[in-house]
């Protein structure tokens, strides 16, 4: 029996029960029995309680029960709107004279490559959004409607996570926006392919290979090129399979993001809230400990280790004195 992962429905219901109970009535056993009977992956009530606590921590949710009266304060830490996204595209069709060493010129193109559809979800939320071409849109390669829905979703995002998103997906997206007179959007990109290439040495950097190597959720299998060919012909079943395949990539990419998160640079969630405490730039946790120093040619900084995601970062204050900084030489 395949057990379901806990989703926002479970977490929100437990949070509501906790608030209504004023922290006094034991409800965890009741919720455990209910959700385990619905097929959710929970070992016991303490396991459920621990998972809800971790979910609240990820979202920056704290519940404060006032000493007097029945007042309950629920605070959710502000954070950037982060999404995971993946595209599927249709192959180009053209004339050719041989199978190997072939270059197709512009006048040999019958149909251009184009975006077939997209899938995405917000980080730490369960719902997956997607939009793919209809049969007629695929036959005529009419991308206007899905380009607009993609623009609508991305307009809500501060960051987008994707595997090879920087070099592939974002360029297809920008091309579609330009062709359909949609204005450009500004959002940060976290490319898990780039993070893996810069920091690791896998034999292959494909999403399926890396995830299998790390023992995390893998991509869905597919029928290979025939599925793309049938989608290009407007086959309704192939289009549905293509959408399911794309949606499967979203959860796999999200799992890989969490594995690679300690290695991500130029990504700072602390910029999006008003908390004055020192926070981990990649997960927002305030549970950090100093761990030695970080040195550059310009100075020395306190190095910080996040006790939750294990990312290592540094403070911005240079610990060298003015005289020491003046005395430094650069070996050019």
C-alpha cells in the first residue's frame, strides 16, 4: 500500500485544532487516527505532532497563547514567494537529407520548436498548477493561451527553482512572452543543475540520475519520443500523459532543491522579512552557531553554520582593524 505524504489540508487542520484547544486539550491521538485511516504516512501521534511542528517552522508560523483570556496570536513570518517550475516543449519539424552530421537551415524548417505546457507549485505547498495545449492548439502550435497562464503564475513569484531553468526554460518563456506582447518579469532563479555542476561531480547531471543517486523522489518514466510526436499531432491521451510527466518533475525538483540547498549562493530569504536576528540566507532559520572564520583578500568574517539546513554563511562585518586592513598587500 502506497501511503500519502502529509499535505496542507492535514497541517492546516492540525493547526486549527491546536488553536481551538488553547494548547490544553490533547487532540493529537484523534487526528492521528483520522489521518492514518485516510492513508497518510504517519507512525503515531508523536510523529504527526513532530511533522506539524516542522511544517510550522518551515513556514515561520508561531502560535502564542496569552496568559490572560482566550487570546491566541498566530504569526507567520514573511518570506519570498518561491515556486518550482518545469516546461515541456514540442520538437521542431524539418526537411533533411541524411541522419548524421545534418544541419537544418532556416528554409528547411516546417514547424518551429515551441512551449507545449508548464507545471509549477509554490515551495512547501501541496497544490500543483499546470496548463498544457489542447489538441487543436498543439496541431497549430498556438502558444498564446499557455504563455499568458505561465505569465500570470510567474508574476506572483520572487524566486523560481528549476533544473536547467536558467539556460532552457527561462529562455523559452521569455521568447513566448516576447512573441505574445507580454511584458518581462523580474524574479530570481535557483537552477539546481547549475548548483550540482558547480559543487558536485556526478557522472550525469540529469535530474533522474542525480535523484536516484541521492535516494530521493525520481522523475516519472515516459514512452520516449513517441509521446512527443503524438503530442505534436494533437493526440489527447499523449497530451495528458505529457502533463502528468511534467507535474512529476515538479516534486522531484523540489526534493533535489532541499538536498542542494546548503550549497546555493546568491539566494537570501531574510531580505523579505523584518526580523532583526541573524538568519540563514537559504532557509531563514535563526538557529545558527558561529563556526570559525571566513577569509578573503579583503578581510576576516565570522562564519555561521545553520543548525537546521546546515548551510554555512558569513556575517558582513569585517573583523580586521583599520590598521590591519591598511597593512594588507595584494599579490597581483
